[in-house]
């Protein structure tokens, strides 16, 4: 807390994972007041990697959809580590929101439809998320699902072309991701199917229950059968 990254001052850590660390930050240059999510990516790019990073960041910054957290800024720390400045979204993760609000089948399907609309917007601009999962979907107070980390996995591949930079989450990754194959829009479609499966059945693909557990919608399914 208190460290400064360009025009932003770190407030606190929000989380960390395979893509890097995320911090709540705020503008520190006196221009205006705004809280943002500052994501410091893991890895250090080569000069060619830096060039590709800038190009990829520009593509992501042009995504403009109410269901996608917007990329606001980006650059490198003083020691050369890439960072992104993203819109800070306040909300609950997908499973937590469904569980707390006790959403019925129709409401759950509507959530997935709205998530799919945001994904389609990105796909039309040839951007693939690559790591769709419940923790990358926040549901705001008004019930709007917002997607985080759109295209960040792609940025990590721009840092290095090594296989080790491939980012995915077991349980949500498509078969071609697991096999190290070509990533396409089908990769995200597979993950959307997994999200829908979990919200409808309350279980993961391997049959394990979700955490937090979701209220059963089996009665709703029986009525539609």
C-alpha cells in the first residue's frame, strides 16, 4: 500500500493468480479522482514482446461493451514489468451472486445469455478471452454481469512464446487448450457451456458440488421436461 506505479497509487491487494497480481489503486497525479484495478502481469517481455504487448493492449482498449470491464491504461513499472489499468468493478462472483440471491432457472440462463453477448462483442473484434470462469465474472448490485481479464491471457503469450505462458483454468479449459492446440472463439464457447452447466446442475463437470452451493432448480427443469 502506498507504492506508486506511474500516475496510480496502490491502495491494497485485491488478489493474485497465474496471470499476476491485482491491486486496488487510485489516481495520484491530482488530475481527477478515480479508483481502478491495477494488474501487474507476471513475466518480463523482450523488446519484440513489448512491441506486441502495446499492439495487443490497443486492441483490448477498443472493446466497448457494458458487460466487459474496460482497459483504461497500461505500461511498465520502473523495473520493466508490464501492468494494465482496468475499470474497477464492485460486485460478487457469479456463483456467489446466484447463491445469495437464490436465483431461479430463468434468471441463471439470463445471466449466461448476457455474458455470451459480451463475449460475442469481443469475438466480433477477433478477441478471445481464453480464461472464462466464475471468478472472472462479477455481478453488480443491479444484476449486470461484468467480465474481467478479457484478453489478458493473450497478453501473457506476448511476453514470451514459451509453452509455460499458456494460461487456462482446469475445469473450464477447452480440449484444444489442454492439448496445447490453436485457440479460437470455440475456446470461449466451450467455457460458456461449462458456466451454464454449473448454474443449471449446481455441480462441476466432474460431478463435484460447487462452492458456495447453489439452490437446486431441478423442479424448474422438471416443469420444462
